[in-house]
């Protein structure tokens, strides 16, 4: 079922001018984030600095797998982070 997402992620090209790049904090750690968003951000040279999900274990696992430095305990903590 995720095969179409893998195919779409492989074809997707995201280009962001260096002066327009900002750190990214993700809300959600589901399959689409793992299979499509994170690979696209990586290919575009964008930095993912944090992640939040209602399932803290899932966000911690995804962060460890992809080198995401922050796992936020709440959505409010993510929104308050000045990074």
C-alpha cells in the first residue's frame, strides 16, 4: 500500500534557495513523514530539527532513525521553541 508513496517521493523534487531555508519541526511521525517527507527534505538539503507526535515512542524512534535532534513532549513545546 505504501508503494505509491515511495514512487511519488522518488519523483518529487523540492528546491529551496539557500537564503529561504528555515529549520523544520514536524508535527506527526506517521508513515508519510517517514517515507515521503523526510527523504524529500533530505534531498533538498533542508534541516529537520525536531518532531512531535501524540505517540511519543513513535516520534522518538523516528528521531533516532533519522538523526532528528529534538523530540517535543507536547505540541505547545514545539510551537514555543524559538529555534
